C-alpha cells in the first residue's frame, strides 16, 4: 500500500503579518504560519507541499494565481481567527469548487459566524510547546482523513447535492503507465498480474490486446464521429476509402447481429482494422448503459459487473486460441452528472482487484484503466495508492 502524499499541495488561506484578535490581543499570523501550520503540513507524517499567497513568486495577477491555488490544491487550511472578510471570501470560493479536504481552523476562543455554524472547526492553542505539538497533530489528522476518505466537507456541496459545477479538466496528451502488483498479503499464491493506469487518448494506445467498449444494452454503437469511445472504436475498426469515408462498418455490423444484451453482459467481437493499426485483437462490448425514453442513456446500477464479466470472458477456454493477455477498461459511468466519479471508478477498480486476487493465474496479466484527463488520473492514483492489496511497481 502506498501512503505517500508526495506531490500533493496544501494552500493556506489566512491573514498576513501582525493583527489583533477579537479581544484586542496582538497575534502574528506570519509566526502562526511559519512555526505552526507549515511545519505541521510538511512534516514527515504528511510531507505535503504547503504554500501561502505571499510565497507565490511569479509575475502577473496575484488574484489569478490565488484562484488557481484555491481550485487546484489537494487540501486547504483556512484560519478564520480574525474573522477577516478576505479569508471568508476565499473560503467561499474553495467550498464552491471543492467538495472535500478544506480544514477551517481558529485560535481557541474565536466565535463562529452564523453562516458557517455547520462546519467542523478545529481550535488551536499555541500557549505552550505541548499545545503547539498537539495542535499540529490535530491538523495532520484532519488533512490525512480528508485526503484518504474524500468525504464532502463543503457546506455548498452538502446543501446542493444535485449541483453540477462545470469543471474542465486538462486532457492528457502523453501515454504513461502507473502499474501495481498484488501485495504478498493479498494473495496466498504467487501472481504476475499487473494492474494500473494508462493515460491519454485511446487512439494513441497500441499495447493492449483487448479494448472494452462501454456500450448500451441495445448494442447500437455510437456514430463514427461522436466524442465517445464507442464511436472511436467503430470508426477506427472500419474499412475506409482514401477520403476517410466508411465503406465497411466491420465491428458495428458484427455486433448488431447479437440483438440486445442484459445489463452487465459482455459481448466479444473482432477488432476490424484496429488489429493492424493498433494491435488490438478483440473488442469486448460491455452493456454498461441503458436507454430510457425522454431521459437518454444512464449507467446501469452496477457497472462493476462489466469488469468481472470481461475478465471472466478472457479466461474462458474458448478464448485461449486468441492469446489475450492484456485488457483496457474505460472508466465506465464516471462521465455523468448523476454519478460521483470517484465512487464509480472505485467500484470498477475494486472489481478488477478482487478478480485478480482470487484468480492470480488469470490470462489478463496486464489490466489497464484509461485516464483520459487529469481528474481521471488523480482519482485512479488515489484509489490504487490507498488499497492494501497492491504495491506500486517502481519505474
């Protein structure tokens, strides 16, 4: 299990310099940051990079960079001791943009404004060295729990559970892999199975035997130029003339002969022209979404069925002649407003890990999950890094 928070960042929102608290007593917030908050976050127990606005050394608008840090940082600490208006403004921005790992702290005795009464607020006391160490430990505990459990601590997201905040995540252009092996504690039998993440656009992947296509239960593939994996597979697997027009819809024609499929069922077909262009031997079509009149397509209740059925299919005797040793799963069900992407991805990865543990000699010696953008990668890495059944394979 990987417990490292290497590369994680914590942004601190607080006043600068010397101020007075609500009782008129002087408080040096630079000292609070330098000798209390920053050492707590960057300690060996966490090892997270800690930054405050005045430490951003760059040209350009400080507000622009501040907003980026508020949005992009894995964790945030907000000190409301002086009840500073700027601090509350930035706290509101953080809560609107991030569901979890925002820790609100205050000097013991600071009153709680009405509008944040529902928040968990951590009091700190710096009167003695013992108080300082105790307060540091409390901060570490809350940050660690926030990063590991990712439970919502934003009043905005708690109150507006159906809120869909449109966030654009950068597409990953490079093809990288982050692979894990089963830990000795996970399986009694030696296993050479590797499971992990491959990044980028599926069109650039040429090292996997089986691509899993997240399809509807009607088994009707998407149009050739739809922005979907189904459409991409259909087009790349087809025969085309010099103008790029499809002359033989190989994969779609083979699949449509199957009629319909029950939720979770996986149907194998050939890979058409993908065999020559991308070294793909087969396409496994997973019935992962269902169509409803007036409501479009929605993920089936349990997309993890698709993972289990696809891996079972690879291990069927009838498949032995195909010599299938690697498989690629998209993050099925994570791209809709009705499903939490972290929960959806965790179910898929958990199903694959559970299968590998029980079947250490599976034909699927390399199991990949596709991370198309930065959010996908962050979610998948978090899940793997905090699962005791696997260990990261060092590159």
